[in-house]
C-alpha cells in the first residue's frame, strides 16, 4: 500500500515537472505582468515577508494578496461558542486559546430594545435574543457588560485536524471588520460583496459558496490572532473537548490581566505562528501587486493614503484577478513550491539592522567599513573581471531558488528589484566615500550627509516592518500594536511596551482605530 502511494507521488512529481502549464489566466491588458511586479517590488517583498506574521500584517493591514495554504494533520484548533454542541458551519476557529475564549460566552438581551444614541450603538440580536458576537463593533463590545445584557458562560471547544486541510489565506488584517480597507480583498475582489463591513456572517456564507467552487475547506485570516473560517465542521476535524468557561463577571474569569495576557499571546505570534501550523504555497500566490490595478487610497491622512485599497480599481482588472485566484487555488497542491518567505528572511536578516545603523550619522571610516562588509564579497580585488558587482550582489540572494510557476517569475522580478536597489545604493555610497578619499581637494571629508540621505531614501522605500518593533519589553509589559478590534490611532502609528493598566485603558478606549467615523 505504502509502496503504491510512493509510486503515485513520484509519478505526480514527474508529471508536474514535465507539464508546465501556466497557472495564471491568459495575458491581456488587465493581466499580471513583470512590469507591474517590478513597479510594486517593495510591496510584494513585504507581503511575502509578513505573510502569516501578526506584526507586519498589522502595520500593512490592507492585504492585497492570496495564498493557497495547507493546515497540517494534527494541528490543534480552538473554537469559542455559547453552546457545547459542535456547530455545522460556517464558523470561526482560532489558532490560539485566548482568541477562542473571547467567543466562549453568550450575551442575552434582557430588555427587547437596548437604548443607544444611534445606529452605531444598536446591537444586532438573534431570534432567540442572543447577541451575535460576530456582528458587533469594537465600541459595542464594551457596552455588553452594562446591565441591559445578561451574561451566560459559554464553551471552549478543541478540535484537531485529522488530515491536511486545504484553505485560502487572505493576508493583512483580513478578519478586521473595518472600513479602512482591511476587507477590500474579500469584499471588492473575491466576492463583490454588498453586505457592508459588519456583516461577517453574510460574508462567511458567500466565502463558503466560493470555497465549494475552488475546492478549499475555509479561509485563514487575521485579526487579534489568526483564525480559520471553517465551512463545514463535519469535515477534516476531530472533536477533542468542550469545557464550560468560568463566569467572566466573577474575578476568576476576567480581569485586566486576561486582556494583558491575551496581548502577550498575540505578541508571541508577531513574527510567525510557529510549528508550521499553516504552510503557504508561495509559488501559487496571487497578488493585486502583480496587476495594473489602481491601488490608490482616497483617505486624506498621509499615513493612511500609503496603504493600498481596491476602491479605485477597474472592474476588468478585478475580474481578471478573481479568475486568476480561482485558477491558482485549483491548481495548487500540497507539494508546496518555493519558500519565498525564507528568501526574504535571509535578505532582511542580512541588511535590516545594518541599513538602520548606516542611516545614523557615523564617521567616514566606520561608514566605509560597514558598507564594504556588505558589498565587497561581490568584488574581485585580484583580477579586473567584467562582472558588474551590483548585479552579482543583487542576484546572489536569489541563487538558492529556481522559479517554476509564473508567480515564481513575478516574485523573482520583485525580489530582484529589491536586492538590486539595496546593492546599488550601497555601491553608490561606497563610491562616494572612496572618491572623497582620493580627491585631495575635497573640502568636507567628514560630511556624510549625502551618503546618509541615500540610505534613508532606500530605507523609506523598503519600509521593513522589523524597523518599528518595540524592542524587548520588561516582563510586566507587552508590546502593543493596534490589532482589530483593539487599539487607538496612536497604537497603530506608534506601537510601544505597555503595562496591564495602560493597556486596559487603551483597549477600552472609545477612540478606536478600526471604527468608522467621519473621514
Ligand atoms: C487612480 O485613481 C485615482 C482616484 O480616482 C486617480 O486620481 C488616479 O489618477 C488613478 N491612477 C491611475 C494610475 O490611474
Ligand atoms: C459587482 O457587481 C456590480 C453589480 O452587480 C456589477 O455592476 C460589477 O461589474 C461587479 N464588479 C465586479 C468586479 O465583479
């Protein structure tokens, strides 16, 4: 039996490498192109680097990319519900325990029509009088423990994947029900959804219709933690347990420390959810950054208008992307392609802190030594070979991988643009420093402002999320960045270490970053 399976998979491999059919749809003026991938090179690089990582995906919260993905057999998944019964689905299932605990509660309406100052404060309730936690806004969340609602302890369900689950991962903060653009890739591109950002159940129903069509079992998205919309609970999951939770209105169940420790849990996933619990097929990735889409953001704030949106994109491009996502997902198999995130990591680890260091004012001696350390590997000091050291340097980091799919070629073009820009800038800086040394008449030998400016321009273009972390926080503090449904505007732009009291205030602030308001 095992032999037959082995034989079959070898045969598959052989077939896969001989029949290279293009994964993406036919070329036309709306289609993907190397030109678009080159133009959006830094954005593609960062999307790959931040995929399935809470930190970068919270900064670049408007995800523009789709990755076919696999949840390996044996992965534990957590579901919070007000009832102990196994749901049918679609329902939400979390990768971390505290995230599921948030939903392991029931809120029942005591009075038929809860008072509120406007539509924003009206909480939607089910026919049985329960508040649907998937349909309330961050600000409504905090009104629930006021006396109009009755609290009922719910259940934490634990499930285990009993075989690999094929899913589609939507990047950025795609589970964040915000009008800042977090839902564009689903609502505008995938679904052409008209329910509005808050209709999470309506969206899940439409996503699961699509799931049947493209052969996935659900969608991985991120809010305050990663989660899976599982379309059918009777498929691929083994039920492990459902335990009733303590009463959160008593101190044992809930206090400021619950939220503090919850954020600590989120923080432990800032740079990856660990244990290979979701494997992405980068070689089948489809990104709006591959296309001639208008990604401009009409928001007037400069901080926001930097984030891409799909609201201004041409319908024809959107339809082409939708059809390409569909084809890419159908063609993807669990024999996932190139580990492009690994390639990105090798580049970021080599350059990130050094580029930051170079952007500070330093003397010419240090500057030259630092730059040389990064680029002289690619210069032959012995002979005068004809190879362009910038080109050699740029290609070096891409040597380990050989592109197969069309997407590999698009990602490679983007990555090469990134490495080329890094190597070119460093080489330029090196030349300037060396020239100054040779020029006996140079006046300001110690003035490195031009060199520093070049490095700063490069860094601002690269915009690596690793440069905005909090550093190491004290043990009674956690590094907090706004993650749906929590955080203020300041938490988005200036993440910092916070203790439990500071954090509790920020989490309950009415000045919520994700909430719609006049903008
Ligand atoms: C994108 O859309 C904006 C707003 O409609 C428009 O001002 C801009 O010129 C468009 N950009 C391109 C490249 O078409
Ligand atoms: C979305 O739906 C509207 C109304 O049915 C239609 O006019 C439009 O072409 C659709 N857009 C896309 C991108 O499918």
